[in-house]
C-alpha cells in the first residue's frame, strides 16, 4: 500500500434487480480481517423487506431468463467467467483477507470458481438432452419429456467458503433457467458482492441474480417460507434445516441438497419434467 | 310393440360377478403370508354402487406395520438386494403375466369395490397396471443406463400410500418401479378400496416372490400415519390430496427422507377457436367424466375462447345427454358410482357453493339408481376465477367453464392456481399448441387429447401438485439414490 495517496475503499452493498442498494433498514455489519480487529468492510445487513424486494425482482425476471434461448443463457454464464478472470486479483485478495488463506490457496479457489461457471455454462443447452426423452407409447401418440425451470430459487451459499461455495450453489440453479435470490455467506460476504459487480457487467438481465448479505438467522425463515419462491438449494446451509424444510412445505418448494458436490443432477433437482402428448393421425 | 319403446335403447349387458370370489374377511399380507392383524380391528368395505357389504378388511395398527417394515427390511438385506437385476426382473415379468391371466377377475373386483364402470377397469385400469409391471421388469437389469450414474442403488424399504381412485393402477405405479430398482415395499391401500391389492398379494404368492419383498397393510388414515412415522422406512411415496401430502412432508422434514408426492390438481382444458370442435367435445368429456371425475389430473376447468363458447357448450350438453350413468357392472355404462358417501358429500357441498356464488349449473335429465352413491354429470357456466368451483379440486363429475379472449389470457387463467398437474390444449395450429404447451405450468400436457396414460410416459406435477415422476425412465429416479459424484473435489481451503 502506497503512503503517497489514500486508497479509495469500496462500499459493499446488496445486489437487487441489477442495482446496488444499501439495505432499506440502513443496517450494516462489520467484517474484520480474519483473526484481527482490522476492519475490512461493512457490508449491508439485509432486512426482510430487502429479501422481499429481491424475490419480486427474481419473479419478474423469470420470463426474460426462461424465454432466452439455452444458447443465449450459456453465453451469458460463460461471460461471467470471462469477467471474473479480469478481476481475478481482487477476488484473490478478498479471499485472503476474509478467510485468511494463503495466496496460492486463494488463487486455486478463484480458478476453480471461474472454471465452474464455464462448466455449468456449457450445461444450459445440454441438460435437456441428457434428461429429456421421447417416450414410446402403446398407441398412436407422439410423447416427449423435457425439463423446465421451476422459477425462483432461494440459494444458501456455503457458509464456510468465500467464493467457490457461492458459485457451486448458484450456478446450477441458473443453468437450469431459474432466477435466484442468494444469501451470501455471513462470515465471508465480500466475494459475493464483488461477484455481483461481475454479474452486472456480464449481460445477465436485471433481477435474474439477486445477492443479499446479512445475518442468516434473520433471513432464512423468510426465504424458506416465501410463497413466491419455488425452490431452495440448501446445500450450503448446515443449520436450521428441519425448520427450512418445514417452512418450505407450505407451497411445496423443491429442496435441493447436494453438499458441495458438482453434478448435472444438481441442475435437474431444480427443474420439473414436463411431458407433452399429441395424437398421431392423418 | 308399444310406442314408447326407444329402438336405440341399450339392452343391459351385465358383466358376471361369478368371476370373483370375495372372502368374508381379509388378513394383512406380511412376509409372504396372510396374517391376522395384531390390532384385532377390522372394518367393512362396501360396493358404492349398491351399498352392499363386500367383505371385512383388517385395520393395520402400529404393531402390524412394525412387522411389515421388519419383514421388508429382512427381505431387502437377505434376498432382494443380493439378487441380480436380471433375476429381479423375472419376478416382475411373472407378476405381469399372472395378472394378465386373471385380468378379467381383477376388473370385476375393482368395479365392485370402487364403483367405476367395468368398461374402464377392463380397458384402462387393469391393462395399464399390467403394462407397468411388464415395462419396469425390463428396467431391473438396465439401471446403470437410467441416468442416475453408473452404480445406482436402491434406498431399501419404501413406504407407499395410495388413493382409491385407481386402486390397482396406483399400486402398480408404486410397486413396479420400487421393485425394479431393488427396493422392498410396505404398501397401504386406500381405506375404501383394498380388494384388488389383496388379490395382488395372492399374485405375489403365486409368483413365488420372496417373502417380505411386498407387504400390504390395509387400514385407514391412522395406518398411513403410523407408516409415515415408522423410522425403519427409507423412502416414501404418496399419492393423494395436497393437504395430506404436505402433512407427510412436514412430518418427514426432520429425517430428511426422500419423498415422492403425487397430489391434487385443477387441470385447465383450453379450447381455442380453431380447435376441431367435435374432437374437443370428446376430449372435454374424457377429461372430466372419465372415472367419475375422480382423477387428480382431470380437466376440471374448461377454458373456452369466448367466440365459440355458446356453440361449444350446446354441443357439449348434447353429448353429455348421451352419457350412460348407472350400474358399473353393465358394459354399456359410462359413468359409475361415486366411490364413497364422504366423497359424494364433498361433491354436493362444492357444487352448492357454485350455485350460491352465482355460477349456472346444468345437468342432463338422467335417472339414477335408488341405492348407492351417485352424482349426475354437471357443468357450470358463468364461472369466474374467484369461485370455489374454479379453485378447489372437486374430484367428481363437475366441470367449471370459463372463457378467454386472447391466448395470453388463456395461459394466465390456466396457470392461476397453486396446482400444476396436467392441462389440455385444443387447436389445429401446431405452433400455437407448442407455444401453449410450453407456457402451461403443468407436468403433463395433453395436446388435442386428454387423460391418456402409459407406463413409458412420466407423470407428475409442478408446484403444489407434488414432485417426482411416475412412469418412464424418469419414474425410476426417485427410487434410486442420488449419484452426485463430485467432479470438483470439495475444497474447504487450507487454513493458514
């Protein structure tokens, strides 16, 4: 750090509907360099109202994201990887500062996260092919099955990971054509906001990805019970799972739980299979 | 020849009851044998078309379920999980063949116990149930190609609860994929329709299926609740109401056990102005009056483009006047008995609400038998989206008719429901059919047809109609453990 000038620090804000608001509650919470009292940042502490705004944005963005062609979605997710690559240094520094990891470990995490976007980007226009089917019916019918997005997915980013656990949790839902409301890791939220800045410059339509920082205990019940959320990925949430599942039952949210694994099944768990019949005749 | 005789009237064509012998009472089927219930409780099952008592059925209690789950566990560990898929499949083929040989008996028994017309049990329920076993038999030794990874594994013991609307068919939808994938089963049939499940138990004995692979514990809601609460069950599959499905899911929330739910529906059947009207009328009739409307995917909301409404309704009424309501054992009968007094009360209550809320009811002037539970085919016009009959599942022969002007409005109205099981769309324009099929939020879309089923066709809902699929390759997946082999090794990072 140069002594010649005072560096300009970033204000870490929420990411809702393509914009970067502070919490409507005016609250923030401090993030310290791990194991020290050095303040890194004071990200917004999202409220229930912020969460509702995020869900509304995700709801409204559904049609745009779902009606985009799979090829188009694939290119947009790929562009996230491109944009991340350009900001690699910033991600590395944030991971090192938040989680107190060595540079080489942080660099590996950033590389894996970028590669993971590339991997899931490629699935957008393939998942329907590995999972769909043309069904041989006992009669004169044409019958086919294909997966469709379920709608709005609430994503719990892994709480003990800055970046990779965040991407692992949100990329599959997006690859399946869903829009997302992401709860960032409470302890390591800074990478999530930097990722929002990447997303904002990656041609992702506003509202498709919404990211909230804050206190999990405050936000979890509202996300789990929100009637306009169609599914949850709870892989990254290790506590209050019974409560989440119970609340999610009210509108039968699909609940995906894959730990930290990476698999096309993770995309498909947040999709519904539709079967269409039509008679064959002259 | 008297002048009043209608020369086109149908002469009665009753199916013979002699084909089946119903015992005066039935035990539970546990560990390959019929055993008296430890609960010592029994209840009567009646023919809903006549209210005649058919038999006494055992009411399985906690102890009975405990025995059944233990038998299923033993069978899973000692026999079924060790059997190669190829051999498991042969048992399923055997079961399918034995059912084919006794198909007529199954059809008669189902009609007597359920009240649905013999034409439907004979032509739909029983052949489809058999097809399910035959179809899934062939999967048993091909599971590595089913799409859940190279080494798919069974869950173990599966608890299954099925409804009364298609008793044997729902049994087949549950049991066939569970056995093909290597699970063992404890099945609870619906309270009012146990008889074909008990005949199926005999088929398991005749097929020499290893004891405990299939256990059938008859009973009521308390029996089902005990099965759900049993901690020896590894996976659940339920078909029934959304309300009960949610209760099951809540009670399993703490265990995190996988659950498949096939729940209620309020299917929209959309008729565009360019539809082939006569075919659409047949499809509407098939959509709502098939199986007395006791169908979760029934096309119970008819959405008609406004400019063809009057013409279509006139044709529909003329067609409905030809529906033959009455003795389910008569081969000419189209619409049989309502399955139970409780269900009849529910249908009456909801149709009354329709009239109170301002919709206009129409029924054909047909005679109903004096005994048993009956309800005339009914259509409501002047229905709005706010009416209970447009929102709630009636599960009876009652159609609510709404109108729309633009295709977008049709989709908006069709999707305006928490359910999402099935929908129909009628048009002669291919691009419009595909557009509507894509926009409709439902798991099954019937384009220019309705209420078609097949063992190879995945069936299941969106939204509050449940999750998981039954039938086809997709129907196998809920019965196999998730293969989520990590591609990227989970890295928690190395702390300094």
